[in-house]
C-alpha cells in the first residue's frame, strides 16, 4: 500500500509542478524574483526532479502485470528513441515562438521553421513518442499508467499550448505565424542552423541513453 501512496503522491507532485508555476500570476511573481532565465532553470530543474521521483515511484509500486513481456518489445523504444533524440537535438534552443522551449524567439523566420514545420511543439512530440514507445515493454499497471498518462499529457498539451500562445501573442499574430509556417514546403523541416552538428548531438544523446539506462534504471534497453 505504501508503494501506491508514494506513486500517487509523485503523480500529484508532477501535475502540480507543471501547472502552478506557469499560471500567469505565479509565473510573473517568480520571474520578478528569479528573472526569466532563472525561472527557466528553476522550472526545468523542478520538472526533472519530480519526473525522476515519479519514475522511481513507479518502480517501487506493487507489480500488477497486464501483459507478458517478450524480447521483441524492447525493439520498440530502441527504434523510436533515435528520432526522439533527433527531435530534441534539432529543436533545443531553436527559435520557436509558437511553443515552449525555444530560444531567441525574436529571430524566428517562418521561411526557415525547421521542425516547427513538422509540429508546432517538437518537445511535446518527443515526450509523446518517448512515453508511447515505453508502454510496450512495460506491461504492468504502474508503468502503463505512467507512460500512458505522459503520452496523453503530451498530445493534449499541444492543444493547450496553442490556446496559451494565442492568448499571449494575440490571435492575429499567432494565426499569421502558424499559417506562414504551414505554407512552407515539407523540405523546410531541414532548414535548421547548424543542422549537421545537431544531428550528431542527437546521435550522441541516443548512444548515451543506451549506455546510461542500465546504470541508472538497472535495465538494459537492448534485446
């Protein structure tokens, strides 16, 4: 029972940490004291810390199997995590005023949107793919609830982020940028400054995650 209580407490902490700090009055109060950069760093550290706790709590929760594990199931996250790492590397610190996680948004050029042509919310796409892929080899109740909720959170979050950005930017400005990006050909996905270095960084991240997975979580991602 204690394992389920910790699991539920970690879930509650995760959602509170991702909803309260970004509420306009709370965010303005924190930014006034921490600065925009300080707020971003603090929010990122808090998010990673709570995510880590939630993953550990899922490991400690009682094991309730929903389906039988088979070796092929490891191939699903192993295949999906490469594009996830590339999405992270190609979108991290790339200007994107239509979502969160961008940097230098005043330099955003709708004619060179990069991954924003694929999706306005690359970080949420990466989160959804990561979570969905990890449901397959983790067929117990705690992990299915964990990764399934993350996948739902990511894809519903795209709609919520669109609403927030329309409110912050103004409907006319948001629609202008969104339509300008959508008007670009699909090859515009590749128009990313220093794209070669970013692809290499994504590959390095993929290799690092495979190496660190058994060291941190005690389970090898390899078949």
